[in-house]
C-alpha cells in the first residue's frame, strides 16, 4: 500500500501540488518530502547544538580557575572588617591587626590568628584547607556548627565571609 503523506511537488509552470501515490507528470522539477524535511531540520538543529556546545567548552574556563588560585597563593594581612547591624547599612571598618592568612599551592592555609572567627587577634596559629573551585575554606579548629566559610578575591583584596544572618566579612590585603 503506498504511503499517502504530503509531498510538496510543485510544477514550476502551473504551481500544482501533487500527492505521493498520485500520478506525476514529467514537468515537476523537484519534490521535497515534508516528512524528510522535518527529519533533516531536526538533525541539523541537533548537529548545530552539539557543535556550539563543544566549542563553548574550552580550556580557558579551567585557566580562569587556576589563574584566580594563583592570585590567591600567598600571605594576606587583615585590614578591615564589616559587621552589618541588620539594616544593610554596614560598612568596612579599618583595623590595626597583625593577623595574616597564607594560602599555599597544595590547598592548605595557615594563619597566625583564629581563622574560624572574625577575631583580629594574631595570637593563636590555625591551619586549614581551601577549595579553589568552590571558594570555601575550613579548619579542624572550627566548631562543628561552623559551616559556610567562604572567600572571594575582590580586586586586590581577599574577603573572607563568615556565617551570620547579616554580612560578616573580613578584608585582607596581599603582602
């Protein structure tokens, strides 16, 4: 039994449309099956999507991560803190402190102060680890309930974020 799907067969002179299974005349220059055209267009769209997806993923993304990690490596000195009172009006306050944090290339960090709190004192050495892909850090010296310790490079400053309802931030400058 012949398939009776619509086929666009247009006679260049008269503009007639014929159907599959119907007699064809020899004046029809070309026929494009709508079914085949749809299949072709779907595959073309899929092929274009795959090409775009593959070319969009390049090694530059990885180099951005490693370049920010390279910028992070080194010793940073505490220069300011921000504790918001709850109304969004908090601003950084400069501090006089000898507290430092050193990020090492092996994923560890050391500090001459307590890394788990916003203390400005440089009187207790702590160690920990950091993850450059997630921007988080931790230390065994932190209380078990303390999670969500993050860092961010902000221009030439390193900002450590501590878990608070409102922002609690410590700003460090590279030494």
